[in-house]
């Protein structure tokens, strides 16, 4: 027999579009196996006798996992919306609820996915027929006949497992998948519910804790590691070429641990205070010519690329480095980016020294702190 004859005897004649339209789902499913060179060696249903107690126990077991997933997804939605998440200082009433918010929603979300996955695996193991098939490998894209017949094959597999008559499993699986989908949607849209523009010029996007409230002086304070220990910064505290991280401080906050902690943990408060070496030539940004105090410059530590802490300073070339994605900013040129993915200069904080010799903020930043995306002013 020639190779051509062998090939024609191995691969059946492909049906015409008209013949394909006239085939039933069962015929299409059989054709799918034939066209894919699939040989079914063994195929036996898991439950030859329908309605037995063992089959019902298996069905209830699978449905239990789907129901647990649905209940966990419902709990996730309730916790995400109603669980107290506003900051509470350690030791104060309600701190336990606040501290357990993230673990609670994390556990519920994780268990939802886990139970849903176990339910799917249990259904496959308990109700899919025991089948052994051998298929020859083929490369390349499937044609229209293959795509149409494989759908019929999937439909046939669903009928073989009797999924249509297992209402308990289909309803519990539908509830689990549906509630889980709602939970994912709420988690995705939840952060967008708050209007970031609420408050106009005083919206959270525009103001930081460096802004003065009722005219109160905002000092530059170093972190000593002890929350209640106040250490304000003087010019003589920094050597030429040195850099120190500072945070905002008001005298009205003395003894107020919550306010002091917020000033150190807020994402837009860390500032690097840099003292350039005497005689260093600088280029100042238009409109910010008087933001520095002599050789002292204060820039936000929040990288304008993705918000990482740009906390490394090279005295030799006056470059500020962000360790996350290697963005570099030139401190002698208003912290403009000179390398890496960042495209916007680090915001500069206007500073001066008060009558007592302490550094103070003359005003808040005049531009948004952090990554430059949609929150930029038009």
C-alpha cells in the first residue's frame, strides 16, 4: 500500500459544510474524536445505576463545597463593606476590629477561591466517566470543522456526567460563582466610590499634613524611634552633603500619639532635607526660586514613578535615587529626573528657619505628591 493510500485510510473524509449542519450533537461529538485521531480505549460511567445512596452522598459532598464557597464569598462582601476599617491607635477601644480587618477579608477571599476549586475538582473526580483515550499529536491551528465539533464534544461530556439533572450541584456552583463574581466586582470598584475631588482645593489629592491649619507653624521633625520624643531640626544639625528624613510636626500635636503616628505613616509626609556642599551650583525651578533656605533643600521622598521611597542620596554627584526602579533625580536642578522611568520632578517643600532657629515649612507642596497619573491638575 502506498503512503497516500495509508494516509487516506487513516484520516476519514472531512464532511462538507452541508453535511456538518445536518449532524446531531452526538454525531458531531463522535466526529470530533475521529478527526483528532482519538482512540477511546476505555469509557465507563462512574454511576451506572442512577439514584443510589452513594451517588447522592457524592452529590451532596460536592454541593457542600460550593455552598461553603458561596457563604464565604457573601461573608467577604459583608466584611469588605461593613467591617470597621478606619484607623484606631493601639490600646484604644476598637483597635482589635481595625487590626483584624485585612486578615478577615484576606481569609474569606482565599477560602472562597479554595472551596470553589475543591468543589470543581471533587465534581470531576466523582462524576466524570472513567475514560482512557489515546490521541495523536497535531501541530497548527484548528479549522472550522475542528472548532465546531469540539464544542459538540464538550456538550456531550456534560451530558455524560449528567450535570443537567444534578440541580443541587448546579445551583450551589452557580451561587458560589455568582456571589464570588459580585465580591470581586465590589473589591475592584470599592476604592472608586470615594470622590477624590470632594473638598475642592482642600481635597485629599491636593493637601498634605505639611499644610498649615489655622496658621499654626509646621516644624520639620526627625524620627528618633520614640513616638512621643520630639526632635525638631536646626540648620546646624546637618553637615554639608548630608541628608535627613523629616516629618511634619505641630505643637498642638504634642502628646497626641494618633496625630504623631499619622504624621509619620501618611504616604505623602516623608521629606528628605538635603544640605548641599558650599559653592554648589544649582538651577531652580521657575516659581520656586525661594523654596530653599541657603544650601538646604527639601524634596518629597515619594517617587513620582510608582510611589516608592526615593531615599538614597549620593553626595558625590548630588543624585537622589529610587531603589525600586532606579529612577534618579538631580538635587541641584530642582530634583528633576535624569535617569529611569520617572518623568516628573520630585515636589519641593518650601522651607525657612523661624526666630528660634528651627526649620519650618513655609507652606504645603504646590503640586501633588507621588505618582503622576490622572490626579494631576489640568
